[in-house]
């Protein structure tokens, strides 16, 4: 009734092989996601810098002294 020990070992080896494959696939997925996160962070920093520079430009134009012609 009990499986022979060799069959049990074969089954365990097969399961370990499948788990190794799954672990490799998960590691690749995590690596790719980390790469995407870093790319998105870089893009976000770029957009933030653009917004900061546009905000500073708008602040400089909002100064009423900038609107006075030089002959005043």
C-alpha cells in the first residue's frame, strides 16, 4: 500500500524542480518590476522638475514690477 521509497524520492525531486522553476520565474518578475519602478520614479522626478521650473517661471511673470515698461 505504501509507495516505494524510490517513487517518493522521484516525486519529491519533481516537485523541487517545479518549485525551482517557479522561484526563478518569480525572481525574474520581481527584477522586472523593480526596473519598472525605478523607471517610473525617474519619470516622476523629471515631471516634478518640469513643474517646479514652470512654477518658478509663472512666479517671475506674476511680479508686477516686471510688467512696468522701462521708461517708467
